[in-house]
């Protein structure tokens, strides 16, 4: 009887530590999810939960792999695509971010955020020519989008197309002095 009480107390203490420690809880979730995935390998929601648990521990490669598997199983899951793409972008894994944002644009062709983010990935990759259509699409969806004109102007500047960059400056100079000033400084003769 004493031995049973002893083990019961140890189990309760371990459970309390696990429940109060988010990292321990995440590790426990990962173990449980990995076990469950063995029996339900085609359930995308399990892979999303697994990805989120890995991300909470800073295991971003594992998180991205789990999110990719979830997307393979459910290619129209934009919420998971957004998680994966933003995480990859923040980790400077631009090829992964590009893959995700391209899929989001295909699923949501009228999404300003999707086109802007796709353009931003291209800019980070120094693919300014490829970024231009994304920013033009944003402007097509919202002709007053100052950030898109600024980003487009930066792309033109980086490509040596000063006249086109200057036209972007003209579109924003009275609407956002901060962005207009930043673009103007790039265009100023040196």
C-alpha cells in the first residue's frame, strides 16, 4: 500500500511539472502526436498540431516539415500555408516561403497580403524583376496602396530603371512622407 502511494505521489508530481511547464507539455504533445500519426498518417490536422508543437519548442525545421506534410494532405489549407510561409520568411528560408506564398496566391488570387508577401520574398531573394508583377497586382487590387508603390519603386531602382522608380515616388509623395522620403533618398543623385 505504501509503495502504491509512493508511486502515485511521484506520478502526480511529474504530471504537475509537465502541466505547468509549457515545454514539457509540448514535448509530451509531440510524443503523443507522433504515436497517433502512426495510426492516422493521412490526417492533416495532426500534422498541423505537430508543427505547432515543434514551433513552440523552436524546432523550426521539424515544424516546417510537419506543415508541409499537412499541406500535402490538404493542399487548400491556407491557414497552414500562411503559418509555414511566414515562419520560413522569418527564418530567411526564402525558397520555402516562396513555395508557400505562390500556393497562397494561386488559392487566393485577390489577396493583397498574399501578393505583397510574394513580392517581399522575391525582394529578399534579390529577384527584383520577379517581384514587380506581385506589387503591380497589389496596386491593381488597391490603387491607393502606398506600400506597394514604394516596394515597386525600390524594385525599379534596384534594376536601374530610375524613371519608373521616379513615377512610383510621384504616386506616394503626398500620401506617405516617410516612404516617399526613403524612396527619394534612393533616387537622389550621389
